[in-house]
C-alpha cells in the first residue's frame, strides 16, 4: 500500500480563484456594520431618556404627596395609624 | 481600520489562499464563499489590533483556520440536532452531508475518492487536520506550518505522523 496515497490525492486538488463578487459582498457587509451601531445607539439613548422622564415623574409625585396624604386622611376622619387604641 | 485601498490590496493578495483553504475545510462553494467573507470582515475589524508579531499572511492563515473550524463545529451541532429531531441514523446524516460536496478544484475522476478521503479527514482531531491540510493542499514548509499553528516543528511532525496513521486506519483499502 502506498502510504502517501491520501496525501497525493489531496495534492492533486487544483487551486481556484474566488468569485469576483466576493469583494463587493465583503464591502457591503462592512458598510452595513458601520450603519447598524448608530441606529442602535439612538434607540438606547431614547430608552434612557424615557427612563429619566418616568423617574422624574414618579419622584416628583412622591415628594408632593407625603404631606398632603395626612391632610386627606384627617379630613376623612380616618386613622393613619394601624394602632387600635390611641 | 485599514484604509479602503489598503484593505483591497490585502484582499487581492490573500483572497485566493483564503478561499482555497476554506474549500478544503468545508468542501462546498457556498460555505467557502461565506467563510471567506467572514475572514475578511474579521481581518478588517481586527487589523488595528494586529500586533505584527507574525507576518500578515500567517495571521490571516490563523483567522481562516479558526473561522473554518468554528463553521465545522456549528455544522456538527446542527447535524446532532437533526439526528434528534428526525431520528435519522448516523449513516443517513452522513449520506446527506456528502450530497453537498461541491469542491470546484476537484476533478471528476478524483471526486469519489476525495469525497471519501475528506470524510476521513473531517474525523481527525482539529490540529491533525489543520497540519495535514497546510502540508498537502497549501504546500507549506514545516517551519511555516509551525508558525501558523503556534507550535514547534517537532510538534507539527508528530501531528502529521498521527494524522497519517489515523487516515491509514480509517481507509485501509486506499492506496
């Protein structure tokens, strides 16, 4: 048995040229890769801005509400404490 | 990132090598074309990070080999999941894989023998397969193979020796 048979077979494989459109496809992929991050960063910025607005609304509401709540409770004759006996 | 002219020059200098190595790992035109694109996209992305501790050709060889090996692993995972979903036997899956052997560098008279040989080469451990392909299809010297694989020449010789022994075991009737 010729022990180099498999290797000789592999050496007989001819080298071929890559198809001419490959470079175009590569450059198109590179161009698309540059565009996507910008869109993504705009989306992230909008999401962060929305989060800040929601936070501001919630925090602003809490700061105003705490003192007024006691007045409402008193006006309605309710007990703000959970103690049964005063 | 390299300027466009520089990148195009890099492409024209190495595309043939990359494409042919991808064909020898993946055995199909479509897969090799996609892998070649992946390689050059990575080269473009990582070019500024390339430290120059090896030649550009050596570095591109490494990117190509790693890209092809990743594709082969993904292919094997897909095969295993097909086995599970459709209860196909190993033989049925292997037969379906061989239907996509589409290597333009293989002559009609060698096709059948090379299909069998590549099936055996695909079963080799990754390093043995890489050493064998770089020696036979790329005709690299032992020193060049050692540089690409980051090994000593003795380690490369050992890998080649084991690859040959494994192939003889898997293909006892092939001359």
